[in-house]
């Protein structure tokens, strides 16, 4: 078994490189779980959430909960209202994290933060996904154009006014091109719904 100093060094390095550590990250590296408990006791790590640990005093941004979700649900994609909030394209402030998962994926269960799960399938799940680093953690977020198209697709859930606001803001701030939004309108099968709104902008 590695020495205490080696374990401590490995944990610290892991927390630095990944932002947040899950207990399941330890096994492939041969680090026993008890090393986490001891590191917390010594003040080298702190428990951020259930099964989630980080460096004490680490800088946590306003988007910190997205980093937590990304470590707990690595295949999930931040979408809809949470993606709009991430890009600062809405005045809405959702208390839940809107997360897209694959159509047949098992629904994740988290104590915190609360999730609003949306199921995507095919190209609607795989296309238009960007990776952003939040508090040292890679977070998958739908692109601006994909997010806007998703808002029109799920307008019954989030409201047509929110979808229209997202389109206006993204267009006025030049955060997407005409080609990009048309492409994702087709991917999300809302081209006919969006056409009059898009034509009024162009």
C-alpha cells in the first residue's frame, strides 16, 4: 500500500486536475476510500456533496453547481434554462439544473442540486454540444444556437416568451449565425415553428 504522503499527494493532484473528486475516481488509481476520510480530517480536502470532494478554499463561481452535476452525471448535458443562464441569455434564474440525458439512459438521482431531466435522442443529443471548464471541471453544455432551438422545441415546458427572448438576445448579441440556428431548428424539428420569428429578425 502506498505511503500516507504518496496517497495525500495523489489525492491533491487529482483534486487539482479534475476540480472535484468522486469516490469512484479512486479505484483505478489504487487509492483506498479511507484516504479520502483521512484527507478531510486533516483539512487537505473538503466534502462538497455526497460522494464529492474538493480542495478547501477553492474558488467556486456562480456556476459551481454545474461543475458538481457534471462530475456526478458525466454523460449529462446542461440545456434549456440552465444553458441560457450559463450564456447569460435570460433573466430567468432556474432553481433546478436542466439536464439532457439520452433517451434510454437511467435517470440520475441526486440529493443536491435538484435536476430537471429532459430526454434527447439521436442527433438532438449528440449535435451542438460544447465543453466548458467551470471551477476546473469540464461541463458539457448545448451551444447557443442548439439551446435556442431546444427552447422552441420545449416551449410548452419553459414558455414561448422565454424561447422568443432567447432568440432575440442571442441574435442581437451575435452569438450565433443564421446558418447555425437554421441547422439546429431542423435538427430539433422546429423549423416551421421558428420560421416566422427568424424571418422577422433577418
